[in-house]
């Protein structure tokens, strides 16, 4: 056998074993008899809020990058005070 054939046969064997293990685990699964107390709900809520905050922070960073890439399309107009060289803080 060539190396490709051996790899293919090994991969098929591993896949069959994984499927058989999954079927056995699904058939013999017992009920967990568990419950979610208020503390568990609180942890789930905190995880969801943390995920939302992470998505918002990443969005903010990427939005800033997008804005800077397209800033040349919409140049800012200079105010009359800055054009004449005067400082507006006087």
C-alpha cells in the first residue's frame, strides 16, 4: 500500500470508531437530574453580557480602522480660525 492509501484507511477507521462511540454514548445516556439555580442563571447572564461587551469593543476597533481607511473620501473642512493661523483658545 502507498502512504496515501494507508492514511485513507486510518482516517476511515478513526471516523468509524468516532461514530460508533458517539452512537453508544447517545444510546446509553442517562438523565442528568440536574437543575439550574439562580447562581447558575447569574453566571450565564454575566457570560452573555461579557460576550456582548467584547463584540461591541471589537466592533468599535474595527469601525475606527474602517473610518481611517475611508477618511480621504470625506475630508474635513477647516474652520476660518484655523485657516488664518489664529488659535481659538485665546
